[in-house]
C-alpha cells in the first residue's frame, strides 16, 4: 500500500522509507562490473525523461509503495549478495544516507547508478555517473565518479561524452554505451570512435543479450 500520510512523507524526506519499484538479484549487464552478481534496488521517481529510457515505469514515484529501509535490507539479505546497486529512476532524489548505513552494517558493498543531477548522499564503494543533458550533473559528482557511462544515440553524443570526460577525476573509468533502439546503427560508429580514442571502452547492455532482468 502506498503510504500517503504526513508521517510517511517525513520518513521519505529523512530516507527512512523509499519508493520501491523493484528489488531483484541478478547479473550486472552494463559498465565496469558487467558479468558480476549484484542485488538491484530500483527506486521510483525521475524528472529527466530520456526519450529512450527503458524503465519509464519508474518515473512516477506516487505509484510505487514507500517501503521501510529495514524491510529493504531484509529483502536484500535473503539473497546473501556481496554488493547492492541502487538505481532508478533517479535515486539521488532521496536522502540515501540511512540506507547506505544499514547496508554497510550488513557488510554490503554499495554501488550507485545516477545522472548526478541531484546532491550526493550516502557512502558509496562505486559510483556510476551516467550524465544527461537536461538537467546536467552537479559539478561535485564528477569528483566522486568511479565510472562515467555515456549513452550514445547519435554522433553528436560523442561531443557530450568528451565534455563530461574532461570533468571527471583521472581514475574514473570511461564507457560509451549504444542506445539500445539504435544499436545496429550506432555501434559501428562507437567502435571506430573507441579505436581512435583509446581512453574509452564500450559498454553493452549484456543483460538484454542474455535475456535476464
């Protein structure tokens, strides 16, 4: 049941409850950690509205139940994972400090997938920054990103990728990922680009090829 009480809204603001879209244990399909098992927590709410988004069902937070973070932790621990990926939607719409604290108390590695458009909260072992043009990431997130993953839909996006690559720290891993609906058209261009710009690697949505969530 969706918790619309004032107490529920206060709990949401404090990060004691979060709008949970789905929770599942799977194999990571994108970026640096591709092929590794992880538990995914998908939070509801996103106002960025990418036309190619494959999780549009997560955009409206009001249709997803507010779930106590201790209940979320209990669900995670049933699968006995090593690491947990917090994704969305846009998870940084919410204060994630308390959730991270509980995950750390349970010896879980904390991974974040974010556009970086909202202030960073929580303690993270790995931050994947996937920047969008509107709104753009806050400057501070570039200092903490372990991984920069830029979605390439057309050739103009290579300039956007380079603009963001200039802002991240020197240890940040750089990935270009083809937008799924344009895969056949854009992947040859990404291959040529990476061959000429060797600081980049290619990220594929491997979970879609493997037909897993």
